[in-house]
């Protein structure tokens, strides 16, 4: 299974590379401002997200809407959790809505960039890559009546371990999740050094692939510690996958926004207006509220302001949300995963 995922990851980036060659050709010729967006997008209004194409002929109004949710955990779990909502969305916009299972952040971003994904949930770090590389336009975060839902970067170790602070992890096996992850990689790069632990200097970064895999790896002893999102850790405990008492949290960061929901920039604006109304008016049924720590709605957000803290963390870690850094880090992740899979044979 791991080899399949590595192959899929390679294919996803091959797709990104191929699209990159055609990007400048597809770019809007009259673009006055692009900012950090890839060459095939334009941001003339300076809101940091891709504008809708100027030519209405390029607007898409598909008969079937493809929806997905970030693969921070098992995609099949979330297909079931979101079933009440996708049924609602289908009736609300009078179109067929299908849930598309993705196995990696790279695959999700490539799917939107290539036009195969119309709307979906992107985890915190990949949201910025999706905006810049795939023309994603974030519009909501899971939330409550007065605020959106947030989470913290936490570092977990086994409760029976001797580790009490980050500096104790020098020379140990520390799991990050994936190169595009905010809490699983970018935030540790920016925040750990001031706590006396420098990633890739004081320890070799080991990519697990997903937050739940980092947690389970710590539980099994494959890793001494894991940098993960607090909400994922809590959901695993609620579902009975782990016992929180078996772990100790030795670090907790400031609050970050949880996964964003974003639509493809080239959808017909009329369809977007209808779809956003369907999202904002929806109230989560009990099973969704339980799955998402009490959140009961899609809370409206603005990418430029809500994701400022995430962009600042990335900048502080020396990272850029561009194709060059994404492909370089993801190639490294794929190589590490292939090496790990080969070692299990």
C-alpha cells in the first residue's frame, strides 16, 4: 500500500510539472498583478487568491460537482462523515455531488489545478499551496456561531518516555507529517528553534505521511515523538483509536485555523454564489458535530486575513508557498517513503 501511495505521489507531481509547462500559455494575458500565484492565475484585486477568468467562456458549470476533504486521516472515514452534507449540497444546487477520495495533499492540489476537483477541504498548510498552485479560493472553516474552529501544533510522546521538553528530543526519532503541512512540518521549522530544538539539525526529519500515522507511530515506538494537529489527536481518542493517557503532550503552540473549504477559481460565479449559500446555511447533524469537536457550521472566512498567521509561520521557517519549494520538499518526502517501504520488505 505504501508503494502505491509513493507512486501516486510521484504521478501527482508529474502532473503538476506537466501543467507548469502549459501554465504561462494559459495565463491571462492582461494580468496586472499576480503576487505569489502561479503563472496561470491572476490577482488584479490584490486579495491574494486567483480571480475568476475574465472571459466568461472559460467559466465552468459542470453537471457533477466533485468534492473532497483533506487526507489528514483515512479518506473513507470522511466520505461517510460528509455524506449528509453532500446529499444536502446535491439537492441545494440541483446537481450530482460525488466524494473523491484522495490519498495525499499533493494529489488533492493537483486534482483542483487540473480541473478534476471543484470544491474541497484543504488542511491548513496545503491551503496556501492550493491557493498559489491550484487557484483554490478558500471561503469557510468549520466553526461555531461566533468564531471559526482552531487547533494547535502539539508534540506528543509516550507517557512512559523520559522526554519532558522539546530540547530532550535531540538525536531522537521525530515524525513530521508532510512537507505542505502547517502543524506537521512548517510550524515546527519556525517554532521549535526558539524552544532549543532545530529540525534537520538536532534531529533528522522523518515524514510519516499523515497526522494519524505519526500518532500511531509514536504509540508503536517507531518514533520517539510526533508533531501533529491537536484536533486530529483528539478525534483519534474520541473514536477509540488511541488512549490519551498513553501519551504526554510536551509542547503546544498558538491557535491556527483548521482546514479550509475552497472552490476552484474558474467555476461560474453564479454557481459559486448558490453553492456558498448552501454551505453557509447548513447546520451539521449530530454525527458531524461529534466528528468535528462540536463545530456545527461552515464559518465564513477571508484567506488574506485568516491565513496571515500561517503565511507568517512559513516565512519564519524560510519556506515559500510556491511550486519550487513544494516539489522539492515533496520529492524528499516521496524518497523517504520509498525508503521506508523498502525497509519493510
